[in-house]
C-alpha cells in the first residue's frame, strides 16, 4: 500500500472501508494505532513479547468487532482500553495464586534513579500489578471505581495499592528524603 492511499479519508471512512473487506483500510488503521497500543501494553506488562501478543490480540479483536464500532467514536481510546484489559487479564492469570502481600514487593531495589529520564526503569521496579494500576490511573485516567470493577476488587483496594506504589516511587526518586525527617 502506498503512503497516499494509507492516509486518504478520515478514520470513520477507513472503518467503513475496512468493514467492506478493504485490506488497505485495515492496514492504515493498524499503522495509525499500532505503536500506541504496543507502547501501552509494554508499559503495563514490562515484557516485549507479551506486549506484542497483546497488540496483536487487540487488533484481532478490532477486526472481529468492526461492525460494532461506531464511525463517530475515536478508535484509539477503544483500542487502548482493549489492550489494557488484555494486559489485566494476563496479569490476573499470572498472579491467580499469588498472595496479596506479594503484590507490594519491589522487583529491584538496587539503586535510586538519578534522573526523571529513568522513569520507565523506575516503573519497572514495581510489581506488574502495581505498575499497571499506577499507569492506568495516573496516565490513562482510569478511576478507582473502573480499576476495582475490572479487577473484581473494591475501590479501596485500588487506592491502597496506588498509594503504596506512589510512595515507593517517591522514595526511589529521593531515597534521602525519608532519612531527613524523623
């Protein structure tokens, strides 16, 4: 597909063409959103292979649900919601038998980050669940009620994990701060 045909028309028009089986339109939609979907999946899972699987599954679901997508609704938020839900499902499967106390453990407490540029590495120090909750709440704007419903827990559960995770991140950003105050 050439660059011109990929960008012809609006997203709504590309969706209509994709519903009719236009592979170029589906490919254009994929190219417009794949990087954002993959980036979110990678942030939530911390695992490149899992992120690729989630991105692929997200677009497969979109392809299977084309007829249910409204032309006037932006596609990226829907795709990101699907990717986040797939990441949460994966996390829940991996943690099915984990003890709740283990959710607060930090994976790597080796050294404090020197700059904000290391934020991604800082997030990776959190458990997958904590990282997912922090990212979805702080960056994607999910409410505690939405997180609680999606994880089958209470809003206070989400608030507790988020509070502890943010405290851990603050401590990791400035480890001397807790030593300065008695």
